[in-house]
């Protein structure tokens, strides 16, 4: 756990000085909404706050890492734009407080249901500024995706959970908001049939922006976005393509927000796992899991599982093409153990970016 001391630098310069002078490791956090447990002195980027540049015409926004996601969304909404990757808000699931920050979102590559159509959070990250393990400010600015080191710094920092450097600023691509959205709901499908229907819809020309299945309610959901006439046409075309009992939810924003945030698994006491896999493997893995609750997103490529506390899900699933992350729970590693080859690569990167081992030590191997 982080020590009682919590450092909250208010400028990038203060952050760099703090890290340069450090002798003990840090537990890095953004808005404190995810309770990632690592040993070290608390270091929060929450005071690095504010949008430093927003150009709606260029669909680009630059913000300090501690800027609340809500502030960015408010600014974008005023220009009828949005963060297309719709990052999850973990507070309901994890019973935490604080504010999700854009640095935390990017550090964890937090991507919502729309990932299947537009890509992950990292795909919208144009540039970064961060402080490395020697206290140096590294910048990868503008639209250039590599610097002279030869590393793709954007891809390295996104999803590294603060283990390679502490983000101080991010540059993002944003997209226009659609005129309307609607969700086609297929009723009564078992898991295998539902995943097959989702795959068929995604293979069609009808531009599905989210594809999910709720086994408890036997509801299979396909979201469509765009101009109203186009959405209506695509809904009708999918109904004809997929058949069966269907309904249309034309006011579905709250439905997808709740699905994004996994609010149905908010019961305290149970563990919650996030399993990435091949969509076709999803139903078999869910059946093997012994889970108390199952939710499929990304057309089956992402499975949320609720299990009893302390349950060894990785042992139950066995070998498969994917990985399981413990999102809520104690007593087990958050991430899968690294293979020998991946461990060597990870160690090499950490030696290059954090040679003194200061950042979120032991979190990712």
C-alpha cells in the first residue's frame, strides 16, 4: 500500500524535481478512482490540472494529466465533439471517490464499448509529456508519433500504468458527436448464438458502434450512431439480417453508460475480473469460469466476470489466447504473470525509462 505521505506537485517542474531527488519508490495515482495497490510513497498528478489547448477545427485537445475527464467532456460537448473511446468510470464498481483524470485514463488505456468501431484510448493519443525515472521531462509533441530514441512513446506510455514514467500532459484527437444513436436489442439468445449474431452484425456493412450481450437478461445489444435516417435504415437492415425477436431502444445513452461502467457488478464482497480473448472463445471461457455473473462486451472479445472473493479464476480458465485482469479483489496479482520473453522485454524497458525502480514497483511484473 502507498505510505501515508502523499505528494501532490502542482507543476511539471515540481514533479520532475520530486522524482529527481527521490530515494524511495512511488505509488503513482491520478484521481484515485481505481485503488491500485502498490508499495511506495503516494504521488498524485491531480494538481496538474487544466486544458492547455483546444482547437475544435483541428479536432485536437491538449490537457495536463490531472485534468478531470468530466472537464474535458464538458469543453468538447460545447463544440459538439467527444472522446470517442468513451472511457469507463470505475467509481461505482470499486466504491471509490475522486475524479477520473485524463492522465489516469491514458496510463491504463481505459477504453469503452466503442473500441470495436473506433479503436482504443491509445489510438487517440497524439503526444505525451512525462517525467522519467531520472527526473527528466520527456516530450513527444504534436502529431509526430516517435522521437529520436526510436521508441513509440505514445504506445509505450498508454497502458503502462505509470510503470515507465509519470504523465504530465497529453495531446488527444477528438471526434464529432453523432446526430443520434439507437440500440437494436435481440431477445432470448443463449451465449453462443448471441456471440454469433454479434459477429454477423459486425461483418455487415451497417456500422455497429458497440456490440454486447447480457446472459442474465438474454439481451443482445447492437448500438448504431450517425444521422437519424442512416441509423433507422441500418436498424431495419440488421433486423432483416438477424431475424428473431427484437426491439429498438432509441434513448439508449444511459444503457451504454451503465454497461460501460459495469454497474451491474457493483455488489461489494465479490471479485470482478476483466478477461480479454478471441470473441469465439468467449462462451466457452465463461462456461469454464464458474463465475457468479457474466457480461460480454466488444462482441465477446471482452468478458466481465463476477466471482466469489479469492476465487482463482486464472486456474479455472486454464490456457487460452488472452489474459485475465483482476479489477476488484485482493490476494491475487492484478495482471497475468509475464512469460519469459515478455518479462525480458519489460525489464529492458523499465531499465531504460525507470532505471532506479521508482514507479509502481512490482505492479506489472
